[in-house]
């Protein structure tokens, strides 16, 4: 009787059971900190709403639950890098595995490990004294030293970072004010490791490459290690989906682009892929950016455009950067706005010439006359504009009239040889070449003076059209100085391009059509950055 009574009373006496809440693994930061169950409501969960707390789902970079001083990454930074040669690798380090395109390089597979994890050899200590030429590339930084920004870097890596801040930055522009602006932009971004280590690693790789090109140090293993680390961080999903992270990733892609551009060509296509990756990020909407983030975005866009303008071959992907040039300031490129417009017109005319040739080869050419006439008319207009730039800049510009005039000559020569495809004995072409060579000879009057960091582009274009042996010797001398004094191995590659071009006697044959430098590069399957 009592058992039956208890059974009859038990349903009424039991309280309703609350539905079981599944433990959240992706809750907000506040619930995770307090070890509470989070309903993962957006934009704020119920717990934070009831408690009046700020609700955020952004994740900061962690060290696997360990303090940084005890983490493997700290050990890796302290000891340099070590290299282990292996017969095969899980991936080809030459692949552009950031932006989804693969190069066909067949380089030797090597595995580079941080010695703090598994050391096989140590990195030589940084030289205590640098060369005399390098000392002229030192400048007083307007920002705190890397020791103050990133105190946990080892002494060797502080040396690399300091070299970037005081020497590598000088090949970005001839304008000292721009050096300060670049330091003010990149150093704090690299020091803020909440957004990852991609930018810091890219800067260390760029500085190592520049030092090797200058002959100060030589450690390809360290260069590859930092480059692979930077690319590896770029491959990770976005830690924080915000404007600052986009700026950091764009800056990283540009640093990697510059590193590959001034290297000795071991990854001949990667610089363009990094430029395309940076332009993709920079084209994203900036409506939700803070004023500081918008200013960073504008500065990064300027440098992306400067690399684009000084690339040898135009492409539709990089030309899309022109749409972002609403408030472009020429200081980043070191060129006047008029000259920038002329260079953009030259690239557009070259692409138009290629398109007309493709149409003509696939259809009846009898109706192509008006199109070719219109193209020729626009070419003559650009040539007139380039000649006016040459005359005006000499009187208007203070520190770089010769460089601007050389760019004007290079633009006119690209029209003559690359678009109009005139023979090498054309009077207008030869007149521009002779005038440009006279300006280049003026640079030899003061051999102790530093060469402009913008010279590589016009020297290569002018040198591709010279005939006289004396002119070729001058072009060789200038390219050798650029490579040795500025630490830009792409100047050595440019000299090799000219040597082969000259040896084939393709540029001074009076009876045949002029073979343009860019057409020659395309025929060889090369892609050289003249940044």
C-alpha cells in the first residue's frame, strides 16, 4: 500500500527538469574566462547581456597555454635557425601556397627547423662592423629602436630588425620623409604580435636578403626559414577579422613581394603573386576602418602602386590597383603625378596593341586600319606629354630632375619600341636614346654620390636600345653600382637580360622591326621586377 502511494505521489512531487545545455567550445571570451556555458548569441550572449559585460568572440594569439618565455617560439628566436637537408619534403618550398598558384620550379627540397626545437647547426653571429658603403646607408630613426619595441628578440634578430628600419627602408624611396613614414607604419605593426608573426617574420627575411645582397652576411637558410614562417602564418585562418589584421596581412604580402623582387631570382614568379595577394586585400571595403587604419591602408596602397608601375610586364590583375588611386600622393613612388599618368597610359597602350594584334591574327585585317590609326594617334599624344615632362621637371623639381627626365625618356622609348614597334634607326627613337644617355653620363660626374633608388627601371629600358660599345659599358657600370651599393640583386638579373639581348643583336638591326624589351622577356618566359 505504501509503495503504491509513493508511486502515485512521485510524479507530482518531482520538479520539471531543465533542458541540458551543451557545453560551448566556441563561446565568447568572457564566458570562457569564467568557465560558463555560453549560448553563443551574436552580437552578445545572454550572460554578458545580463551582467552588462562587453561580449567579444575575437581570439588572441596564444602560446599553447604556456608563457612566452617558456614557449618553443622563444627558443627559436634565441638560437637562430638550423637547416636539415632531406631527400624529400611534404611540400615544395618554391610553390606559392598562399594565393593558390604553383610555380614549376624544381628546386631542391630542404627542411628548415628552428634550433630551439631541433638544432643541427647554429647561425653565425652578426658582424660587429659593417662595410664602409653600408655605413652611409645608416640613418637616425624617428621611431624607438627595435630593442624598445620588441625586447624579447635575440641580439642577432634585433640586428636584422634594426637593419630593416635604418637601411632596407632606404631602398623604398629617395625621400627621407618617406623613410620616417615607413618606419612609423611598419615597426608598430610588426611589434603588435596579437595579429600574428607574419609581418615580423617577413621583415626579418627581407632584412636578411638585403644584408646578403650587400655582402654583410650570408645565410640562405635563415632567409628561407623566416620567409616560410611568414607564409605559414598567412595561410592560417584570420585570427581577428578586422581592418587591422587585413592591413598586417597586406603589409606582409608587400614585404614578401619586395624580398622576392630584390633577390637573385630563385623564385621568379613569387613577387608578382605576393603583389596580387596584397592588392586583393587592399581592394576590400574600407568603410568600417578607423581613421588610423584608413591611413595605414592608403600608405600600403601607395607602395603597391609603386611596385606595379615599375614592373616590366603589365597585367590586368595588378592594373586593377589603379582604381584605388583616388588620393594618390606621389611621394611613395618618387614621381610627379603627371609622370605617373604617363606610365599608366603606356601600360594601357601596350595592352591595347596586344589586343589588336590578337584580333588581327584571328580575323580579316582589312577593317583594322582605323583602329591602328587611333592607337598611333594616342601614342603620339603620350610621347608629347613625356617630352613635356622632361623639359618641365628639370626646372621644377629640386632633388631629382635627372631621374624624372630619365623616366620621361623611358616612357617615350616604350611607346616607340613597345607599342609602335619602330625600327632601331627611327629618328625619334634614336634622338630619345641619345638624350637619355647624355643624362646617364651626367651621373658619372660624381662617382662618390649615391645613385637614386629609382634608376633601375629607366636604365634597363634605355640600355635595351643602345648600340655603341661605350654606352653599353656605362649601362653595365650603373647596374653593377645599383646591385652592389643598394643591395638589389634584381639589378644583376637585369644586366644578364641585357647581355643576352645584346648578344642576339635584336635591338640594333636596322632592317627589321624593333623587338621590344618586354616582348623579349615574354619570349624567354621571364618576369623581372624593376622595383
